[in-house]
C-alpha cells in the first residue's frame, strides 16, 4: 500500500491531442512516455521518484490497454537489465530509480548497455537526490554519464520542458544508438503546471511481438573483439550523432539579450533558482525576462562546442552554475575556451560553493559577487543579507535529527538491543539502508556502519571477534533487493557466526510503502506473501527465530540474547515482524471512520502516564524515543522534575509500556480504550464508573477538608 494513491490522477493520462494536462512533474513524465510510444517501463522506488513508480502501478490498466509492459523490479539492476530489450529491437523502454545509490546498483547492466548500444530508444529516469532534502551520500549522476558515455538530460523544471525532453530523449537515444539519462531533482518531480497534451501512442512493436521473432546481433554483445570496437564507435559515431541531434533540435535554450559582456551558463534543473536570484537582484522577472544572457543546459552531457563558443564569444566573463563537485562542466568549458582561443574568463567554484545545494540565497549571493567583480554597474545596490555562517545558523535553528515514526515497530527492536548491551556490553552493529538506520541517532545510538541495500550483513562479516558476535540489521525491502544473496548467502558460504536481524514490516516502507515479495497485502498484479524464513533456510541457514510482534520487548530481548550466546555456530537470523505503523494507519483509519459513520462499535487504544506515579526520571523516553512521549509540569508541588506525558499523536502501539515493563521501570503507564458507538451495557457501565469516581472524589475532598480543620 503506497503512501499515496494516484488512481484519480492517472485518468488524466487519457487526455488527447490539444487538451490541457494539469498536474505534477511525475505525472507529466508518465504522459510523455505514453505520447512517445513507450513499449515497456519499470524501475525501483526511491525518493524523489518513488511516486513515479506509484503512478506506473496505478496506471497499469491503461498501460495494458496500450500494450505497454510494466514491471515493478526487485532492484535497480533488474530494472536496468530490462533495457536490454532495446538492444536488438526497435522498442522504446524507460526505467526509473533513485540516484546515485540506484545507479550504483545498476552500474554493471548500464555499462554493458552503453557499450553495445541500443536500437530502440532507452531512457533512464533518474531521481537526482542531491542537496538539503537528500537522505544519501552526496554524489552526482554526471560522473556516471561521463564514465559510460550515456547522454545526460537535465530539463528546466516546468512541465512543457520536461515532457519535451522525455520525448526528445527517445529520439536522441535512437539517433545516437545510446541510452539516455533524464535527471529530475525533487522540485522537478513535484512541480505543478500545465502543458498541451498529445494522443497516446501504442508502441509499433510490443515486447510480446518482439519476443515471438527473436533477433541477435553479435556485434552488440560485449565480448572481444566487439568490445574494443564499441569504444571507437562511441567516439567516432555515437558522440557526433548525439551532438548533431542536440544542436539541430535546439534542446538547450537561450534567454535574455543576444549580446552582453557577461553571461550565465546554468544546468537546466537549476534554471528556476537562477532566475529567482536574478529577480531578487532586479535583473529578471518571474516570467524569465532576464537582462543578462543565459545559456540553459537542458543537456548537461555532452556539451555542444559550437553553442558554447558562440555564447562565450565577446564576453569578458561567464558564470557557470554547476551544483556539486567535481566541477565537470567548468573543466570542460575551460578546455573549450582554450581550444577556441577565446579569452573569456570562466567563473564558477571560485565564487560559488564547491559543495552543497544551490538554494535561492546561495545563488543570489553568488550572482551578486560575480556582478560586483565583472559588471559592477549591474550589481544591486542593496543586495539581500548573506546567509549566516553555519555555526550561527545551528545556534539559531534547533537541530531536528531524523527518527522513527510514532508507533514504529522497529523502535522496540532497538530498545531490546539496548537492554542486551546494558547486560553484556556494546556490540558492533552493521546497518543497512532503510528506516532502521535511524537507530544510529538518539536515543538509541546503535549502529557502526551503513552499507547499501542488503549489504549490512556482509559488512559485519569482516569482524570475527573472539567471544562476542556482531549484529547486522536489514529491512525486508533490502533483504529481497540484495540481502538474500549478498548478505545471507555470503554469511552461509563463509560460515560467519554473526547475528542478522531482518526487520519485516510488510512493505518497502522507507520508499513510500510499496508492496514487496513478503508483503501480506492482497495484490492483484503481483505475487506477495512469500516467506522470508523459507528463503533464508533455503540459502542454508539452520538457526532462525521468528518474532511476530516486535512490540514484545522482553521477548525480543530474550531472542537476541539467545542468538548472541548460543553454542550453535554459523549465521543466525532473527525475523522480526510487525506492520509498518504508517501504512497500518493509512489502511485502518478509513475503515474505522467508515465503521463509526455507519454506527458500528469502534475501539481505539490509547496509552497514558499516571502523573502521580511517574517519578520523573524519563528513562522510558531514553529507552523508547517515541515522538508521542514528552514531558509536562509535575502536578506535585513538592517535586520539581517534570513528569512524562503521552500526547494525542499516540497510536496505541504499547511500546512505551512494554519498554517500561521489560526494563523494570516505574509502573506508571496505563492503557485506555476509546469507544465510539458503545453498546448499551458499556454506556451503563461508564455512567456507573463515573458515579463511583465522583463519589470517591467527593469523599476524598471532605476528608482533606476535615484534616485541614484539625
């Protein structure tokens, strides 16, 4: 169950020629694919293109009508391998994933694809996860595109440009026999706007029809001697063909006056931010009417030398706005200037930051600094105040480290691990990509390393300490992605003696709640309910334990303690199961609201803390860290420590009480049931309880008054 449904929005994909399409960037991308006659689509979810995969899934009925094959792939590598369908057949195909982690996983398939080349158009839609909203290492797709000579499109963030570049991307791929990458930053994925639609096109050749008439071309297979010829073909044929197509179809854009002695060259994805910076400096407006020439690189790789030299000729200086490092574009521009014997100064990272996202403020400051040096007559007289130094910013804005959601079933796993460490000392814990990596932060501080999907167990296998086993943690998404072979298989083959905890929350939760092989949900188009334990045992693991309720902290603690101390050698696997609370709430809230509206009895469990019993030491918060656990003033005037309090965000998971019980903390937690549409007996019982409580309170008040009179 994905975090968002696009069932209604995908109906817009049926719009025909001349109709106006309104929506998000990811919907526009899907519409562009259908207009271009795509034959197959696939991919693997991950921000910022998780919703693109959700759109594909929700649009599956339409895709089938058009003869388009869709696969929700097990990994980025399997998605990239799909593009092999375009090697021998004139099939247009597109796959999507999060970069750079997804590109790294897919790299072997992509390198082979780029070497042999393609016949049909092949697109890789990359969710470029760079900058302040990122959750991964700060690297760029540009490096991979250069390494494998795959053309990199970076469309200007508006729907018309995005749709045009997707459609032209297929044509560019076919004209140069090269797979093409289209990178979309988070703002491009979710930008809203409108464009004039075209009719959807059935693919001239479907994947089924292609499979019925097999074709092969030995020269496309990456084996000697063909692999040596591929490199020459890239440089002598494909590259020039790509540059001709880009120039003839004017994929790059020019804005502002034709002549000036300074100018800007900007990556397409950063154009809106640059225009806003110019607008704040009084040198453009919200419609892009720049007063200084701007050369917008909707194609970030390869560059077109004639376009670059024509733009730079006659200018004293040009500011290249290239986010991240190394500064590939800046290096290439300087090379082109020298080859053309132009004396134009290329300004870039000497003014703009070498690392970090180019926000509106950052670009404003860079533009102002550039103009003050090279065109002082254009520099604003009263620029915006610069961004304060980072230490000052951290002082002014409190840090908000990432953490588990309220009611997350992974929280009790690490509470149990903390109790085990309290007994036997610290453990080396190898983490993995996924929600569970939040355990490295407060309040758990558990986790020594973070590897790629499913690689946590492999990273932990390097340690074989005497007397103490290592622990690896992976999610169910990571397990099916790569962990079954690279993690579990590696441990079995090498006879590792560590402990692996597989967190089974029923979904690919960290990427938006998509179904995976072990999901328990009914899925009409995918086979779910495949057992993780069966797969693990099939790989050769003999010691497994399965916990079907992770909120049982005491049981989780005991199983982990057993795994760490058992005399049994070899890999030990604990499968900890409980449904992702976010997805559970998305699933049950509409059902409960419907039941309540129909007058049926609905029970919601909530937890609370007895303020009179709470001692105020807050150990429960330190062992749980649930966002619903907070503090409030102590009602006892003789005690100064604030007491623990559970706010209204509580979802009734019971973890706080379980932790308090397992750690032998104070017995201050209680459970309450909130009943909507109670039965007659419950109403009578509630009134009776209220009357008794009122009577007891009155009696207590009289007793206190009498004592005061004494």
